[in-house]
């Protein structure tokens, strides 16, 4: 194979309002406008979601749950609270994943009936609704409570969580009677290990009176009622702090199933809400049983072989056709991918929150059957399969999926680990999900850039879109049991992909922008390594420890936005076993990484491109466990030259000879290049077959960087542009596979470009180019 280059392209707690006002309805987006963002035949969608009160009411990790015709509830998994209930619409399709808008996220559409403050939904052991988190993001301490997951049965869901060592199941629903809508929270409590208190609703500066088996609050033109149905002895509702309706469950409450019915509206209609409780029958479905299928019909498509091939025919690309169109009008943009142990099936997640499974990954790809496995997740951009169980990474958590009845769809969406912090920032993507040989999980998180891409948000306690938190730009590890979460590196901007070797070596790339002059490939060699991006919370002492990347890649012609990295673990994929590959989201390419460790331990190197075309961008790659071939998935949303919005491809080794550079080493006075096949001495020695240039970047707070030569003008400023290097000699080694290239005035440089047009010993053309970084010259 001859590898050619190509030149194609917080919510902090806010001031509380004095009253929960009646909210005017808004028109929902017509279904005819674009894809089906929010399907009406599935019960929930995860997102950062804003309610209309009280105060600044944002569920950073929210689920908008459909609980009946035109009735919805907003569940906050960080705070374990029911943030709002409303009628008259669902949620807006705003945000980068939906209508591509920067600086926005969904908000509820319609008339809000009730809400709660952005504070713990259940009291701590002292009976207080106090937020103990150092930053107002991420989950509450596990000693107080834990979000366990979501059970799905048709259009019903059951929320599973633990409060003060007490497992609770909660089934949200609604009821309509006499023109009124009641929102139902049905609880199942096996045994209450402590006295428990839950925040049900808030109406500021309200007066309360008894109302049926519950309470009524009135504040001006607003009223709220909360009623108990089939409550066991000691369970009660009361007003607290002149605003909050509190549910109390005494210690020892056992085998209880009961409901709280919540209504909000005009005081003139409060009396009518009494009928809502009399028609409510508390129930929580059996979560051990799976529910009916939502998407029983497969999408059957045919793949295409040999859609692209290297000039020597050593590698070919096969297209695994995506399930578009599909019966549900779902947009499909693959953000994560892995293969099952049988090698015939793969699971892929989409940025919109779906998980698809494709069967039929055989030699011919003639009968590809796609099934939707899960939906409603919060911007899933990573997927891993462990022991044939699917895990995804989203902005809210790592989710582990359970198909309880074997019908090919997930029935339980388990919170495997949700310690990642997430704010309102539109750019806080959580990227990739990979595992090491010990079963630990890894992923990375973007910094919250400002709308337009430059700079970062405010500090951790300042409300507003793009709030920086201590997880911004981090690289994370979660133990194989999901119980330990740690930051292993920091200082990333938009790391759309990472790499984990079989031995646990970590790598990452990034996206050109603030503090990132061009695309880097980072080599993470020590815990806590700082990778260069400084936000408002970065201590100077940490910033001073910056470790430059293994290589820079030009954003103009090589890679403007990196994807993940994958180690070649297959003996069936040509001569590159043990090597590292880099994927490009921005230029839709795959590169072989040419790396070396310097005497002082710093990694340096460069890349050479596989001259293949892909259906879409290259973000996630895995080797097939049976055929040993490379599978690549990606999407296109912005700043990518991808031909299509999504793609899934297979890079197949055909068995023919590979003609390529495969090694790079910096020596005194130049570089040594190692090739896969013997070269012609005459073509190597002819200096007309060699050209090169070099340049530097400026790593600074501004967006990206111009290119600079290594010379200054008469004012002492670096001259912009690339400068030509002089190659004085090219000498072939005795085995005819290694070339030593002597370069005049050879210096450390951030970017060096070498291009050659040679011949192999058997006459095959070897025309290639590389870009590489020189940190240290021996």
C-alpha cells in the first residue's frame, strides 16, 4: 500500500421568584420541520432542560418524561428531584445536537403546573434540603442518595434510586378529571432504613390549608394541591419554610405502595382537583420483567464492497450502510461503536441518544439488519461492549443496558457511574468510551467554549451558559465495577476521541481553538498530566507543567479536528500490529502514527495517511474480534469535510504487499525513515525525489494560530508562513528498508513536512508525505 496525502479538507442556585406564576403556552415545533427529535411513541428524552420556575430552574441532567396525553414531568438525576410538571407541549428542539444552535439547550413548552428549586429532592440524614457539593454540578454524595436507573415498560417508566440506604422505585404518571390534570408520583418502598423527606413542589410565600388527604397552598393567583393516596401510617404531606410541600416517610415504613397527586393552577379550580386523587390507583410495575418492543421491525439494507482502495490494492474500504431512512424518521449520526464477541454484530450509539444494533457483518455485507435497541439518552458519543453488554457515555453518565426479556431492546437503563459534572454549556460534550485490559473505562470531556468557539465560560459559581467546572477538559477513568471515578489528565478543549492500548497507554487528540494552535496527538505518560488548555479554574502551577504533544498536525491540510486513536491488535490487518492509528473527524482520514521516545522521555513523531475515502468522518474505530479488520464510524455536524452526516465503514486488508513508511526516528542532522518493503537505491539517492518544509505555531489564548517560519524580521517578529528545508543527502541502509535523510540546519520544530516520490526495489511507486514534530535532537 502506498499511503498518499490529500489536501481536501449552573446551574448555580439563582434568586427564587416570589411566586410560581401561570405560564403562557408556546407553539411546539411542527413535526414536518426536519427529523423527529423527540418521538411521541417513547417515554423520555435526556438533556439539559430549563423549566419556568421557581427561580432559575435548570435540570443539568434532566429527563423529560411523557406521563400521558399532553402531560410531562422533568426528572433531575443529579439532585433526585422532580423539577417540574407541565402540559401543552414537550420541549424545544434547541441546542447543538438538535437544531445546531450554539449557547442553547431545550426548555419546556407549555403551561407549567408546579416546580421545585434546584436543590436536593430528598433531605439528608439531618432532615435538611442542603446541597453539600463544592460545585453545583454532578450528583449528590452517595452517602445521601444515588440515582440507580430507569426501567421502561411501553410508555411507562419507573425511576430507581436509593435514599439514605433505602431503595425506592417511583412510577410517574398523570390523571385527568373534570378538565384538570394531576401529576402522579407513585412510590414503592420496601423498608425505610431512616426517616425520609422528599420535596414535592414549591410555591413561594404561600399559605397552606388541609385539602383531602393532603395540603393546599395558595399564593395570590396561584394554587397548588398535593394529595396522598393509600398512604401507610405515618406517611404525610406538610408545608415547610412557607413554600415547600414535603412528603415524610417514617423509618420502618415497609412494603408500601402509595401515590402523591400534584395539581397546580388557578385557585378557582383548586376544588376540582380533589377528584384527581379519588380516581388514582397507586401502582408500580414489576421491574424484573421486560416490556413490549417499541421498534420490532428491522431496517434491512445492503452494504457496498470496495468503495475505496489504496493504489496498491492492499487495503479496501467497505461501506456498512446506515439505517436511513427508517420508519421512525430518526436522524442517525453515529458517535460511538463497538463489536460483539461473535464479530457479526455491532452496536452504535447516536448523538441524538439512540443505540442501534446491526447484524450481518460478514464478507459480503448483503443482508444488514438494523434494530433500535435503546433511545432517549443525553448526547451519547461513546460506546463500549464488555462481555456482550452495551455501555454508553453521555453528558449525564455511563449507562449500562439490560434486555430483561431477550426481545432485542433495553428494558433497564442502569446508571453505571454518573460522577461526571455537567453544566449548561452547549459545548460540554463527553467523548468516546474505551476500556483497558483490566476492564476499567475511559472517556474525556470538552471545555465549555463560548458561542462561536473562542474562549471559555465563567467560574464554577457564576450562573450562565458555558460555566467552567473542575471536570471541564478532563480525561477520566472509571473502575470496572463503576464505583471509582478519577481524573487522569486535564487541559483538553474538545477531545473528540481517545486511545487506550492493551497495556493501558492513554492518548487523546483535540480540536483547534483557544490554547490549541493546531490538532495535537497527546501521549499521556503520568497521572494528572496537563495537556495545555487553560480555563478560568486552571492553577498556574498546573499550567506550568504543560507537556507538549507527541505530534502536531496542520489544521489546514492534515487534521483540523481529531477523532480517536486505536492500537492495531490484529495479526490479520497487514504489517502494522502493535502500531497506533489516529482518526480525523475534520478531514475524514485514518493515519498511521510514527512515534519515538526521546532520551529525556518525551514522545515525538508524526503521521502518514492511509489514502482511503470514508462515508463520513472518522471518529470511532475498533478491530473485529473474528475477522481482525478495522471498523470505523463517524458523524458530521460542523467543521468536517465528511461527505455524509454519518457513516460506518470497514477497512479490509486484502493480503497484498504494503508499500509504506512505517517508522520515523530523529537523528543528529536529520531523520531516519523505515519502510515496509525494500526500496530502489537510485530513487532514494536522487534528491529531486525529496522535498520538505517546516514551521511553528503560537500556543496562546487566542483561537488557533497562524503558521510561522523559524526566522524573524528586522522588528524581531516571527515571519508568517512555511519555510523550505534543504535536504542534502538521502542514504539507503544495507537492508534497503531504512533511509537516513540529512537536513541542513536541522532544528527542533513544531511541524515538519517531508514528501517523497520513490520506487520500491520491485518498481512499485512509493509516493508519500508525512508531517511530524521534532522536540529533541540527539
